C-alpha cells in the first residue's frame, strides 16, 4: 500500500503541469465563455446577465448567422470529401516502401506544418485574376481563367482548391493505417486473381474504416472552424459568399464589441459540431474495423 501511494504521488506530481495548464487554459476559460454567452459584454464594462437573449436573437433575428452558417456548411460539404479522397489516393500510391515514397511524403506533408498565413498569402497571389500563375498556365491551353477570388461563382471553389494543399496530415494518418494491414491479405487476394483496384475496395478500404471515420470527423471539425483562409484570401467576399461562421464569431467580438454574443455563437457551433460528429460515429459504428 505504501508503494502504491508513493507511485500515485509521483504520478500526480509528473502530470501536475498538464493539469494546471488544462484547468487554467482550457476548463476555466470554457466555463467562463459559457457564462459570457448569457451576458451582454462589450469588453470594457462588467458583463450584464441577460439569460438566453443572445441565443434567441441569433436563432430568430440574425440573418448574418444564417448566411455564415450556410457558407460553412457549403464549404464543408465540398472541401471535406475532396480532401479525404485526395489524401486517400496519395496514401495508397505511397504505401509501398521506396526512397521516392519517403520523399513525396515530406513534400505533401510540408504545407501542413508551414505557416498557414504565409501559404494563404502565396495562394492569393497565385489565384489572382490578372497576373496569377494559375490563369497564366490555363492561357497556354486557350482557357481564360476567371477571377478566382473576386467572382462570386468561383470564390468558394478557390478556397476548396487551396484546402487540398493541406491534405498531408490526413494522408499520413491514412498511410499509417494502410501499413498496418498484413501483406499476406494482398498476397492471398492476388493468388485468387484480384487486381489492385479490387484489393483497394475489398481489403484496404474496409480495414482502414476506423481511420477513415477519424479523418472524416476531424475534417468536418476543421472545416467548420475555418477562419484564417477566407480572411486572408477573400475577406469574406465577394458579397459575403465566403463569409464563414468563424469570421462572424471574430467580428462579433473584436469588430462589433459584442463578446457575449460571440460566445453564444461559439457555443452554438460547438453543439452543431457535436451533433454532426455523434451522428457520423453512430451511423458508421458498424462499419468501423478494430481488428488487431
């Protein structure tokens, strides 16, 4: 008993920095933001408790809330499947051990660890309507490229295209899952006459289903929280076509001085993401593979 108490003492001593960081930087701010969502708070005067008025104003009287939420849903519906598909294809192609594979893993993963603001700034110049590199390349094929960032028909597409650059993290997770599949499965399938595509759909995809669901949920969370990319590339325009929910939360607090309102918006987004994540996990639970 004395040895177990000593072991427990050292355990809590070693995790105490994490516990302190969790309570001071996560738990307490989380509870305080929930309290602020029930108040009218400008940041200069003391919060004034108003109950659920912020939530009722958002749900029933705020057109910009609906607009930004629809934009976020539209972005997520397009960006998440395309990013997952590209990451899965790249991971499958790089799953064979080789020097080239290791090199391209670094190449595809690099944008994910690079400074996002710098990448988005470069992408903004590449997608310029006049003088942009992409339109310059299209001109060689006789195609007149659109104004990617200022045309309301193409602005959302431009954001989705740039998002594909950051599929490296998903690619590495897919790659780790693929490499856990025993080689004997593929050898047995090839003896039975199965080709590469059949092996992918009958062996690879079913056995990494849990990895796929993880990437899917994380992709949806990141898509709904997008903020820096539209802020730098489009500023929410044109005509609020790329004005995302995260931008509205930021503007509500720091531009309009309504921090209580911004906290309410953040909690509504938390509930939306929680519901979608739980729905996906529950719906795909039977398809997930946890074979050792």
